[in-house]
C-alpha cells in the first residue's frame, strides 16, 4: 500500500543507512520503490531523521525512545540540503 501511495503521488523517497544494514535493507525494503544508499560506519548514529515537506522528525532510538517534531519551512530546506550532501558521498 505504501508503495502504491508513493507512485500515485509521484513522491520520491531516498534513504541513507549505515553500511552495516546493507543486507537488512535487501531483505526488508526490496519491494518498496525507494532509492537507498549507504554511509560509512563513522556516520553510525542512534538518531534517525525524516524530512517530509516542511516537517522534520528526529527519532532517537535510546533506551527510552524520543521523537522531536519540528515544522519550519526554512529548517526543512537546510536539513534537505544536508541530506543531499550526505547522499553525494554515500554509496549504492
């Protein structure tokens, strides 16, 4: 269903993962229409950031998980630019 919504709405999804998750993504995300690249281990983090339109969601996967939600057009643009720079250095 998720994949259908993405296609119908022409939503492009890009995901960056730590290179240690390469096999996991092959098994768990193989049917989704998303672009995936991998960053070196030095970028490993317990935080996950999602950028969607003018919103930023920061998930912190600690013992007690935490989510930070920020809605700000300019900040979302900055986070998106940062993501695109990481995307350039990541590998398929």
